[in-house]
C-alpha cells in the first residue's frame, strides 16, 4: 500500500500524467478497499481537488475548494459504509473526526454556506462515531461539546458512559480551566456510571483531581 501512496504522490505532482494518476487510484481502491488508510488517503487527495468517481473509475481535478471539501467528506462516509473489520472502521471514524476538525479550523471556512455545511457534518460525524463507540479520545468529546449547538453537558455525560477512562481526563481538563460547573457535572456522571470494581482503580487519580479543585 505504501508503494501506491508514494507513486500517487509523485503522479499528482505531474499534472500532465492524468492516465497514470487514474490507474494508480483505481488499482489502490480495488486492492485496499478494506483498509482505513486507503480511505483516508482517498479523502485527503479529494480535499486537494483530485476527485475519484467510483462509478466511472475516473479521476479528475476540480479547482473549486468547496467541491474538494464535499468530496472529502463523502469519501469518508463511503468508506464507513464498507464492510471493514471493526478495528479498521474505528480507526477510520477517528481519521474522519480529526479531518473534520482540521477542515473547520482551516482558512477555507470563509463562506457561510461551507461553514454551515461543516457544522452539520461535525454534528453528524461526532454523533455517529459516538453511537458506534468509536469516539474514545477526551479531546474529541471536549471539541464536540465546545462547538455543538446541542446540550454540551449531555455530550460530556455521554462521553463518560461510553469510555470510562475519559472521566478522569475530562475532570482534569475542566479543573485546569477552573470550570467548576462542568467539573461537578462530569464528576456526578462518572459516579453514576462507573462500577464499584472500577472506582478503586482510579481513586488515586480522583484524589489528586479533587485536591486541585479545592486549591
């Protein structure tokens, strides 16, 4: 697969070799359809304007950056519809979420229409990743909560319910930012969710977190 990626990167630099670009992408899609890394690569070149059409198996370059963004998002969504192994699909969800954050933080968000599109995309991507238990980083839940139009408190509470290890990370995050209200909400959610077996395992970290909150 690495060979295909290197060859594709070289071919893309040579705009005159369209047929070679197309052949490399077509071969890559056929051989590595069940690889999350292939779908990530395909999404990245789509973002740069090199859009692959699965129906015609043709690759074309689009100078409109909005088309690139929409094609990039569609590529991730197409990949997630494939019958990927569970671990591969979880990885692809995280690639997708990271790329959504990257796009929303980029200079390409100048037009209101694309900002609205990416806001909707973010909500859908994070919610689906959460529903599929593929969202497991505290920073992802924090980013989602800080940028959502929904109830940010519920998102953080749901985070504790899915991944128990996130609890301490979220507590420390809000303690460090002196956000007492959210610290209490996340703490209470964790106490309700965590089992008696897990609570002793994190008691040391919890004690440290509580001391920080009180100082």
